[in-house]
């Protein structure tokens, strides 16, 4: 499993579909929304179906063999 760190800059959170785009797992925010709707994404070990879920520092997102550790900047 690949581990990626993502720092949130100038905000309290990042929307889940945009996070997938920003780390390169999705080509676009729209593709990120589709991935969430298809049940391919977990947040802190739980299946997440809210496309625009607010992801905050300290959370871990799992998708397609990648763990994204969200950090505060």
C-alpha cells in the first residue's frame, strides 16, 4: 500500500472529491465524485459515500491501494 501525505493550506478542510484530484488519484473532481459514488473510498477506515465530505487534518483517506494522510500546514 502506498502512503501519501497531503497538507491543507489556507483552509480548515478539503472536499473529498477534490482531494482525490489533488493527489493524482482522479483526473478531475468529477472523476473523484464518481470514485466516491462507486464505493472506492474510505475515510478513517469507514466507507464514505458523501462526495464533498469535509476532510480535515488528522484523517486518513484510503483509495485504490493508497493511504492519504491529511496534515495541517
